[in-house]
């Protein structure tokens, strides 16, 4: 990628000292916005991030980072720090459902179910075949400062907390925004070629008239961030989430998530926790829930002893919906994260999808601004990411209600007489043939929760072929698993490059380790010298950098166990071309005309119809 000097830093306009010119303005300093800042800096593009709050999140919020997100963070040098600060894998590999933390009834302090989750336990082997990266587990209260630190180090002066966009205008050649410094009460202007709205939908989407489509608010979600010692009540040390479903005095089941948040000790010995529950929106009960009542309700649901200490750090409330923005792009403004899609936390899909939005967009912006790609490439952001968001929202909604549906397996009747429901719970845990039958049936209900905790196919199996920015090779896509559990690795254009362990210079190297930041990657067969030569000819002269390797005996990169050979989908004369985000752009089954085919593939992948488009791309406000 050939970067012009003005792309590397923001600058004060020579025409107006109160105007800052910058290639990209990022609005919002949460996980998606901070990640976008890091990614753009690594691609050589300056940005200015503004966040209206003075600090990163004070709430733990989202915490599970799936393998694809960790793969992206690994590519940008963040993964090892996240693993180091987050929970060890032995403390975040399962999910448990409990009847309570305390209490004295025969059905209290019982385990309804426990299952491996998020690549842990028996799932580990399947997940390890898909990526060198395991899941991470670190709440946003600790994750965001970590990403912010990297964003500030890589873009000095380009991350401003306590600064708020109060107005913006998107013209044909730039976005001009008025920014309020909330500390000094001074307003200044920023002029950017593009704007990323990572503001949760608070500013850009509403002002642009972008409607959210889908299921509007249907729950009020309440999170408590507490400090407590629950070690005597939690039976497992490896659970990343504990869901308590306790039988109240009136015979109703009350639900509360109990999530260990570390930050020094993990599992059942965690010092801090997130407690989660929900209520119907607009209900009288929800409206009357002041903080004192919320704490009382949670203690009652968990059946905590009255004298057990629990320090409440904060209580947050947020409306739960299942919606997707009708558009992810309006002119020069792009929506990412919660600005583009919102859904329940079921399945840990929200933050992950937002980070992946930013990653998909950042490499494209960088190549357009560098002049390697046509502006039309930016149309691929919505075309590729909106279908992913729709699927994620659908799954999160279904997962939420599926988690509640287990109550049908307990014999408890919603609205039933208290004595009936108590009898059902007592029978469920009785040491009798009937009790064993009931528990076995209940286990069948819980097995369906795999769609929430073991959805590797949903996490990794995105297919961008239909967006039109990869070269189709005429092959059908792998048959997808309707449950989203199984992930079939494929080198079909539009798919994520398969993970395989290769050797480079005699040392282990994963396929995704071969990607250089911002560069395309070509992997040819053992007889693919023509492809490697063609890549050297076009690299940097026909737009972007293309690094290339022939894989096989006698080459620097080898495939010792044959895994890559089985996954690549071409013969020893063929090759695959990989985009900077790890997506396959071209699969050539033979070695015919490698230079011509490589140029044509780059034209498609970069949204340009001719070489002329390269020289005009990225022109804008000055």
C-alpha cells in the first residue's frame, strides 16, 4: 500500500486554524470505535476519535471474545495482552444453570445443567481446528482501556475522550463536524473524508434518518456490577456464565445471570461479578425498580443469606431490542457496532460483531484513501456486513427465548399454583426413578442451548461471495449447518481463509500469520512459481502490496501434515488470493495466465473497473 504523507497524520487546516483536517473521524470510544482507531493506524491512516464520555466504560458489559475476534486482535498485536488480563481458559470453558445460590428447600442450590461452552472442554478440539486463537474473556470495563492504550500509542493525540459531536454535515466531498470539548466548553470543527459512527446509534444514525428495522424494545435489561465472595455458592470453577433460575414464594421462576468478572482471581473465586436480569418494558414493576429495590430483588432471586456481604459498584439499565439498521452507509458516513445492529447478549455476539465490522471497514477505507482502490469498494461494507448482522440478530433473539424455554422441562407451569410448582421442583431432584426420568428429559431441553454456546459455524462461517467483490469460481458453497454449530473450512471465494498449521523456515506458522497488515496474500501450490512471480510484478505497481508464497517441498513455506493441501481447493499449479481481512478473493485451480488473472482479481477485490480508477480514488476535501 502506497501511503501519501498526508494520510499518516491529521493536521490543522492552513485556511482556518479552527478546523482539523483528518482522513477519518471516528465517533464513539467503545469497543468498536477504539478498535477502528487501532486498525486504521496499523494500516497507515490517521484518524481522530471523539467520545462524549470522559472515560471508557465503567460497566463490565460484554466479556466473551470469540476466536474470530481474537484472530483479528492477534493480527494487530492485542491478543496476548487480552489473554494475560482476562480469565485463564480453565475458568471460562463452561456454562451452568443453578436453582439458587442459597436457600434451604430440597430444590435449592441444585445444578439444573452444565455444559461445555465457547470452545472449552470437549469443544476444544473442534475449535482448535478452526483457529490458532481460543476465546478470550475480559469485560469491557478492562478491555476498553487496553484497546484505548494501544489506540493512543499508535495515534498520538488522535483519541479524545470528553469530546462530543454536536453537529455534522455530509457533503459530496467530505464530512464536517462540530466538536464540543466538554472540559473547556470550546467548540472546534473537524473536516474528514469519511466518518465512522460507533456511537451506539445516539448521534449519526438518527440525524441521518436511518431507521432500525426488526423487533423494537421488548425487555428492560438491568445489570449490577458487584463485589462479593460467591465461592461458597458457585459449584464450578470453570463456568463463564452461571444462570440462576430460582422458585419464588409465589411459585414463579425468577432468572438472574451470575457472571464472574475477575479481574485478579477468576471462576468461583472472582472478586467482581455482573448480575443480570430483565423485566418487560414499560411495566409498572419495571418503572418502580429503584436501585434499592433492584438489589433486594436480586438477593431474593439468588436466595443469598441476608448477612452475606455484597458491595454494589453500579447499576445500569438498557432497552433490549433486535434490530438492524436499514442502511450501514449514508454518503461518507458508515455505521458500525450498536449503531448498526442491536440485540440481546445471548451468545456473546454483539461486541464481536462490532469489532469485526470495524475490521471489515478499516482495510477498505485505508486502500481507498491510499489510492489503491476505487471508492466503489466502500459499497461492499454494507453488502458484506449487513447480512451477517441480520443473522446474528435473529440468532440472539431466538437464543434468548430458547434459554427460557427449558422451564417446560421442569414441569413448572407459569401462573400455576405455588404448591404445584414446588412439588414439581421437589420431584425433579428426588432420588427416585421419576426424578431420574425428569432430569434426563430436562437435559434434552438444555442440549438445545448449544446454539448459544457452541455456535462455531455462526462465528466463523460468514460468506461474502454474494456481495460481488470476490471472483466466483463456479463452485457451490459448503452445506451450512442450520444450527450454526459446525464450521466447514473452505477456500471458496468469499469465505474466511482456512486455518492450517504450516511451517515457515522450519518453524510453525498458522495460515493467518502469513497475512501482513494491509497487504494481500497469495498462496500458491508447490508448482506455483509463476503465481509468485506475477505477485512480485503487480505488488505495489498495480495498487496494493501482495506478499506471495509457494507452499510445498523445497519452498520456505511447507505443509508438513497436508492439512492446507486438503483445504486449499486447487492443484499444485493453482493459487488463492487472500484479502487483508483474511477473506479469499480468488481461487485459481490452475496456473494459466497468473499475472492477468491476478490483476483482474485485484480489480474486483478493490472495487475498480480499470487502472484509471486507482489514480483518482481517495480524492476529497483538502
